C-alpha cells in the first residue's frame, strides 16, 4: 500500500517518539484493547499500560510498550500522549 490512511503520532513528555502513516492501530484501552481503522469515529479516551501495535504502510505489524495515557482519534489521525515508551518491547 503506497499511502497508508492513518497518521499515528506518539508523544512523551520528552519527545515525539513516533510519527508516521499506518494502516491500523491497536491500543491498550483501560477496559481492553481497541482497534482503529480508517474513518474511525472521533474518540478521546484514556489508555492503560500495554502493547501499542500498528500495521505500517508496507503491511508489517510493529509496536512498542507504553505506560498508559490518553488517545485521540480525529480525521484519520491518532494521537497518543503517554508518560513513557519502552523502545525494546514489541
């Protein structure tokens, strides 16, 4: 897929950890994991600690561990605000 339909941005207090175009996102919600695809309804929610995974523009599944925070979905953009990201987890 040449142009993935969703922009994912993950921000910690220190940096923009990740920003890129993706096909889908799976995030650890406080009541269970939630999936986000293109044209998802607008949403603001808390997220818990767990694995945030995404399918990149080439179709590969990638991810990392986050320590909870907030997630916003709007106009095919997913913004994740988290205190910490574990770079070594997948």
